[in-house]
C-alpha cells in the first residue's frame, strides 16, 4: 500500500523537504528519527521513491503533519498571514501586567511562523521572540515560542481557540521565564489592535471560560 496516487509523487517530497527545513533537521537526522537512511530520505524528497504506509506514518509523526498532508492532499485553511497584535498576561518586578505588541505571521499551509521582533526589548521588561502554531480543524492552534535574544531563556507552549472568521485567537501560554520555571498566563492575538488587551481581560475575568466571542469581534 502506497501513500501517493499517480501524478502526486513529487508532492510528498515537497512536503517532506519543506517541513524538514522548518524543523531544522538534516536528511540524516530525519532518517534517524524514522529508522531509514539519509539516501532514502533524499530519494523521497526528489520524488524518485515514495514511502510505504508504515514509513509514511513514521514520517508524518516526526514531521508533525497528518498522513493526508504528507500525501499532498490539500486542506482548506483560513488566511491567517500578515500583521496582528498580540497581548499577554505576564509578571515582572512591578507585578502583573499585560504586554501588547505587533506580531507578524507567515503562513505555510497549516503552519504559522510567528515573529515577535517588535515586542518590547529586555531593557523594558520584555523580549523579542519567535514561534510556531499549527492549525487544527480551523478551530484550534497549538504551538511553541522561544526568546530570540541570546541572554533570555524564556520558552514554552501556546494554545489558542480560533475565531470562526479568523479575526482573533484567544488562549494561553505556559513556560519558563524570569519569574519562574513554570509560569502561565492568558494571551490574545487579534487583527484589530484595540481588541487584543480587552480580550485578555475577558479571559482573565472568566478564567478562560468564554462562552462566545465578544460582539466587537467583527470586520
């Protein structure tokens, strides 16, 4: 049993190559994760060969994609690329606060690359960061973040619920920070800058139990 149908042989190779590079894996490193050699990975990426169903399932797991995605079957997703505004509940020397900053997103299918280069600098109590989110069923996003400034050790996980029209994301973060080893807080990412902090306030007020999106979440 093979993953590909005729005419889609190179598509699986494109998915493997693109996702491998996103994860900063060499062909040899990916091969070790899956139990195959570097030459086999190279043949998959070039389209000279396709993985069988067992190897394909291992590849999909290692690359963080579904078997359908690995087979090149397109999944319709909302357009989430571009400029957003992020707001985060966090803590510092002066206590609790909400940090707000512009956030750039680059979309590649089900994956979003987050660029927080415009967050406040360390000297102002924050830090620049990068991260990634994966879209699930056009309703949830799960991913990670890590500080991009060398002296900052902050890193952790992200979860967001996605607005049905792709106008906002509401959720939380948990990770290591200067305030402690395991810190968590609410977070919001919105298209309209003025809605980001109020959405965090709504999450705080309900302890995350939002029954519906705020009425002002319109285009």
